[in-house]
């Protein structure tokens, strides 16, 4: 099991959270996505480590950005 936390910027509502969770959840191996709207923290759990580039691409697809 692997866990990684990212900070996503631009989310302002529950729909934003749902979009990010949905896109990241499509990545192979991802088992859980928890999003804290107030802080922008996104915790991703997966069976094996997921490439940061895959997470960034999924967040971008949802219309938001991963803070560097």
C-alpha cells in the first residue's frame, strides 16, 4: 500500500472536490482519494506508488492545479 499527499489549488466547492476525486480515481491502482476542501490537501492511496505526473495530469483534467 502506498500513500501520497498533494496540495491542489483552485477548488472552491463540493463539485470541485468530486471532480478531482473522480479523475484521480480513474488512475490504475488507486484505491482511495480523500480531499480536504479547506486546505486543498488530497490524499491518494494506491496498491503501488503512482507517478506524480499521473496525479498532476488527472488534476489538470479536472480543471485544477497541483501546487509545487
